[in-house]
C-alpha cells in the first residue's frame, strides 16, 4: 500500500500494490498493518457498505454530526469523482475539499476521516462502490451539505449542460455556512 497524496489534513489517497498477469489480478484492499504503517492509524472498522449508481448520479455531501464515520472508499465497477470536505473547525484545512477519480481500473481508495463530509459523482455508465466505516450508520445524526454550495465551490466534472441526478434528501442539503460542523 502506498500513500499517493495527503490531500487534506487527514484525508489520504491510497494506491494498493496490485499483482496481475494474463489470468487477472490480486490485491489486498485492506491490510490493517500496512494501513497503520502508511498512515499512522489503526482503525476499528465496524460496517461495510455497497452502493450502485447510474451515470451522473451525485450522492452527498453526507456526514453524521454525532457518531462521525471514517470511510475507506473504493470502486469495484466503473468510475466516480469522489469528494471529501473537512468539517473540523480546528483543522487547518477546515472548509476545504479534495476530489479524486476512483475507478475499478485504477483501484485507488480514498480515506475520508471522521469529521469530513463525503460525496461522489458517477462519471461512467454505472459504478459500484464499497466502503468500510468506523461507526455504524445512524440516520438520526445524518446531515447533508448542498452538493453545489457556492462557498465550497466543488468543481464536479459534470458534462456540459447536464444536471446531476440527486435524491430528494440531497436536493435540500444545507449551505456550508449553516451546516453543523465539528470542533
């Protein structure tokens, strides 16, 4: 496992070692010892999630204000533009975002620490994501920041003239300035 980039204070882009030949490939999608050696963190993953979406679906920006979840995100089919936003007021990168293309082809993963909002845009025909979380999903604590908040100014790679497909919940996301954040 190699840390490709320290995108924001705590967010990590991870590139696993992939072994491939004419038969296919193999890689460890998660190895606790390797992750700890590369990041300095040992994580208590408690839940795995699997998501499938169609082209131009945008999910997010989601987080839990209590029982904050760290997420290790990877794509097993297709490609997404994956975004993390730092919501920790004490962080030097508070209010900043990072975005990376994650795909089945590049096998990259994004570590989204607790205290960040997370979202993604599907840029292929379909995409499937797997992600591990450090706390359980608790809908009563879930919050959503508007994907198109002008203060964050996330540069989503949407095709010219195409609006993203968002859920009813995501259509009423809060402005970044009004969203609860972390200490």
